[in-house]
C-alpha cells in the first residue's frame, strides 16, 4: 500500500481501478516556409481556429456544462480564440518570420503561458493551464491528431496523470470516471474548478507518480484530505467505504443550505459574499448561496486581453456581473496591477523589490489616463445596481484623498456630457498594510467601508514573502501579531460606524470562522466553492461560543498554540469538515 499526499481541490471519495493518462505535450520544432507559402500557412491557421471554435461550441452545448462554472471557463477560452489581436499576433509571426502555423501557435501560446506561470499569484499563475489547453486544441487540428477520448470507458476508473487540461476534465464520462489525481496543479486551477463543478473528487500536486502502478489494483482518491492511496489493504478499503457514505450525506446536507441564511444558532445574521475574477463567476456565487460579490478583481482585463482594455471593455465586464446579481451588492476593486501581476513584459521598469514598489493604487495615481478610464466605466455601471468601488493597498490618508479627488474629477467630466451615474456610490478601501491598520481611525472618517485583505496584511506584517518556499512556513494568520492587528482594525471600523468585511484565504478557512465572528466580523468575502461549508459552520455555532473562543485566543502567545486550539474547536463543532 502506497500513500501519497497532495492538495485537495474537489471533495469526495473515489474508489476504483486506475487509468494512467498521458496528457499529450506536442513539441513543435522550428520549420521555415518560403514566402510563396505564406498565404497558405495563414489559411491553415484560420481553418484550425475555426475548427477549434466549432469543437468548443460542441463542448459548451453538452448537458453537463450548459450551466455554471464550466460554461464560464470555456467562455474565456472562446474569447481567446475569437480575439482578433491574439490571432493577429500569430499571423504576424508567420508572415514576418516565415515559420509554420504549428510553430507560431506553439511559440506564441507558450510565451503567454510562461508569463502567467511566472506571476506570483496562485490564481493568475494557474491560468497557464488554460493557455496550454488552447494550444493543444489548435495543434490537434493543425496536426490532424485526435485527442485522447475517455468517453468510451466500460468500467469505473480513477484517472492518474501528470496534468490534465480543463477540456480533458470536462470530457470525462462521470458514470465511469469516479475521480482523478495529478502530479501538477493547484487549488485554483481551472481543471480543479471544473472538477468541483462536475462533482468529481480530485487531488493535485502529488509530485512524481512514476512508480509502477499495478493495472488491476484499486486506487483511493480522497478529495477531502488530499490523499491518494494506491493498492490499499482490506482494512483501509473498509474504512473508506464507511467514510465515503458519511461524506455523501454531508455533501447532501450542504446542498440544502443554499436558500438558508448564514445565521448562528442564537440568531446573529452573517453576510457571506463571493470573490470573483471573471464576470462569468457571478452566477456561481448565487448557485452556492452567496449574498453578493465582496471582491471583484479587475486585473483580468489587463492580464488576459493582450492589450489595454477600453472603457467599454470595463463597462461590459462589470455590467455582466451586476445584472446577474440584480439588487445584491457588487464591490468592484480598482485594478491591482504591479509587483507580480504585469500585463506584459516591460509594462514598467524592473524593480529590485516589486512587492514594495510601484503597484496597485500607487501606479493608478501615476497613470491618470489608465485610472480615469476604469473610473468612468465604474461610475457608468453604478446605475445598474448596488455597486460599490474599493481602492486597494491604501497605505495613508493622502493616497485615499488623492484617489477620491480623481474620482470627483471623473464625475465632473460625466456631468459635462450628461452621463448618468450614482453620485453617492459607496467608496471603500482595502486594509492590507500595517500603516493603514495603525491609521484606521483616520481612514474610517473618509471611507464608506473597510475590507481587510488578509493575504497581503499577513505578508507585510510578518515580513514574509508568501511565495518564497524558503520562508513560506512562517506565513500564518495564526500569528498573535496578525490577530491583534485584525482585531484593532475591526474595532476601529465599528467605532467609525462603517461596514467591514474580511477577504483573502482566512475568510475561506473553516478553522478561523469562529475567531473572526468572535472578534466582531459580520461580513465574509470568500471563494464561491467554500460558501456552503462556511455557512454550515456559522449555522452550527452561537455567537457566545465565538466570543469566548476569541477571548481565549487573544491570551495566547504562539501561532502553533493558536492554530491547534482553533482546529480542535472547529473539529468539535463540525467534525465532517476535518
């Protein structure tokens, strides 16, 4: 029996025979063409794009993906395939360098994928898998090769692979593919999202699985604990059969919470909002029982389009999400580019320490044309619903005042042309640095709301680069300094009479929910897939239990002690989660 530990990305238990899948990775050598072949090669490319679009439309119309997240992912793929500037970049490469269509597609798409993979943001870096998926789709048509078809299986299996694309995952026949495990991948990859949407248990990032896997053995994929067991013994199989039945009952219970409020046993109502990156994700927030959008990250417009978005690009993207939400709140964060999120190489000068450099609101305040373009679109969509704007990485009162002054300038421009907007649109800020946390009383006087960005707050408070594997173990929300700082911000928001939410990974972590409630948090903004589980925890506790837990945590002096205490408390309240 071999036990492997990875990252759990889609809950559930799968027990079946293994099927090892070789995810095709076409290596395209550089081949030159004559000038006279240029037109024919570009025509081949156009035909491949057309075939890829037709194929994708067929996938989108399949019964399993007519609704929900999978449809949204392939809508992004479709936008890429239909993007004229993207296609022009490839055709220009063919024309100027006189290379084959295959080589141009592979080179350009791998450049884009490499750029995404190098970004120090898990969500963005994992989008590289989508680019590879598009590359493989185009190359399949150019090379005339058929992709591996897993739709004609005759027995139940679990898929084992180095990696899987969203297309491969969406093509699984759920009657036979009971789960999958991959050597690569991450928690927020689109392959993981597709797996969650289809309800297929999955574990990723297992590392090398090159050891021989007997074809007739049994493999267990534990999508809750992030464990894969190859050739389990009889006792382990029996334990997992029982565990699988328990988890089926638990998932069914979570599904019944969609229409119920996030309310503690003693009647305290908590608002649960969703974090989204693409407008297509708004639907998933509602499907999971969310009360609105607490963080709409707008960087994707710059990172995915291949060119700077126009005012209409901004407007259409925001309007799509707002219409889905109807009268529910939509908090749109102005673009948080810079540091590790650059739309293209050379976007601005290289910096020795980019996380402390020209990024986020700092860059916006230097590039007023870019900033005003986004603000005009934000003001215009404000009439469509309950829209709120949020400035990221505000470190002092002067930055906030500058940003609001520019917003007022844009309002005056719109007034001049009689363009309608909500003059009283709420304007809030993200608290992500110790400087803003320590001056929160001043900032509260000029903000409609706070949102604590826990990921950056932890990083800046502890001086730990969360993407640096050498110090990543030091990155912890359970550090007393972080908890004290969060408590101070929460209290200052309450004294200032403004709303406050928590976003970032802490709001999605079941172990921290009781502590956050006990410290006075009443709004959580988190990844949509985690909404049912967090709602279940809230509905399982009383606010007095949370208050007692928070008071005890605030007396502790080490992150290990706090972490163990929080886990034990959460396990007693909701053992199924752990």
